[in-house]
């Protein structure tokens, strides 16, 4: 059976659980190292997904001829 692809939300939830567990003072070293490794993997996965989403987000603006053209998203919200 094929493994289901992990979603951003699932990865983020797993990362939050790992961080909560690692904040406890009684985590054995081996478990802490495994958690750290998994946390790094999840953080990279989430970062990649956010980068992909950012690339997809674009505002459509009309150029001089009236054609719609993709434009980068402006952080200040004015579209320029």
C-alpha cells in the first residue's frame, strides 16, 4: 500500500508535538536526538511547502493593453 503524502498541516502538528515533548526536562538523550532529527525534517518540509505556496500566490493586474498579467504579491497590500 502506498504511503499517504503528508500535508503541511499534519507536518506542522507533528513538529509542535515534538517541540512540546523536547521542552520537558526528562527526555532521554536518544529520544531527544530522534525528535531533533524528525523536527529538522519536518521544519524543512514545512519551509518547502511555504516557499511553494508563496510562488503560487500572485496578484493579477492589467497591463497597458488590458491583458491580465501576474504580478508579485506586495507586502504593503497596494499591489505595486
